[in-house]
C-alpha cells in the first residue's frame, strides 16, 4: 500500500518508519529539509514538503492511500494539521492515523494540547477514516536530561508527585503501525500508556538505581525550571510546557483500567516498563 508519514524523521516518526519497513512496507516520508533525505533508511522514499506551506503538500500526497500524521510542536501546529487534512481529502487519502496526547481534553490551557484537540476535531469531522493514538509522556524525553543526570545527579523534569503513566516511544510506534496497516481500528481513540504510575521522586529513584549513584528530584518550581532551559528553548515553548507541567503537578496523567484494556487492542505485547528503559539507557551511556 502507498503510505506517507508526516513527521517521519522525529522521535516517534522514525520508529514508526522502522516498524513499517519491518512489515514489508516502503513508506514515503515528508521532510522540510533536503539534507534529511540522505539519512533516510533504505526502502524509504523521501519527499520535501512543509505543512506550513500547504502548496507543497499535493505532490507529496499523490497516490497516497494511508497517512500517519505526527505534527511538530509549533505556534502554528493546529493550522498546519488542518492544512494536512485538507490536502489529504483532496488527494483521496483513505485512512489517517493521528498522534495526539493522552487525555488531551483535560489540559486545553496548554497550547500544544489545544492544537491536538483542534486537529482531532477537524479529523473526526473530515469524512476520512481515522484512528487517533493518544500517548502519555514519553520515556525518551529523559534522554535530553543526560547531562543533568550524569554530571549533577539531578532529575530535572518537573513531573510532580501525583504521577503519570509514561510510555515508551517504541510502543507508540508499534501501535501506530498496527492502526495504519490493519483493519478494525477506524473511528477509535487509543490511549498509549505504561504499566505503572510514577511521579518525579520515584523516577529519580529509578535513575539512582540504574546509574549506581544518587539522583535527586529537581523539584516542582516551574520558574526555576524555566530559568534552566531558557538558554536552549524558545520563550513560547517554555510557557506552553509550564502549563503542561502545572497540570501534571495538579492532576497527574494516570491511565485507567479501561485505557490499559483498550490499549491491548492495538498493542500486541505488554507495554514496556520505565525501569527497563532506564536500565538499557544507562548501560548505553556507560558504554
């Protein structure tokens, strides 16, 4: 089948592409950068285009039957997502699998959550066959904390003490590949979550065990967190993520029993555990 992945060079999208290749597909990947075309895996067809420039989308979607839509965090995310859906309808795309956020409607005050809500609404009203995959906070977000963990012994993501059912990106990719290729998932929303609930201090304790050194939780002060990331993160994104972390600290993002049961319909194996992810990551860092 002809399948396009938008966002196919990112954290989740690159894993989705690998799953599609494993299943014998030769997916098309949309990228803004010609330089990234050289780094695509064998049997992946790269096309240059940009959802911020809708005039580039028709050529990318020519002949496409199924679309995986992974929108990038940006101030125009909702607008770009709607532009992709409009182009998909015009091109005759039959099925769209969209990456949203677990329980996204509970935090509409965070702009990137609100963008996902708007794209979901547009997708569900589009007449296209759709499936929405809704993951919790990624395990792999911790990869960006390597220096803080190894050099300073600090776990710096301000997750709070209520707890989240965080999920491995590899599980998200497995589910997206199933929803994109297999029948029986039309009109469904699937939460993608890990098997346990962990808060900030518990996460720091796991990193302590796997790294063999003391790691302390950096705390819940969002202004202090913002000051730490200001050197490498734009102001609009800092304010967006502060709202998200405030929600996590206030309410958490915990999976229900129903979330876990429904997840099994699209994930053919038990979800990965955070401690296993942390242990293999620590081993890679040490090597």
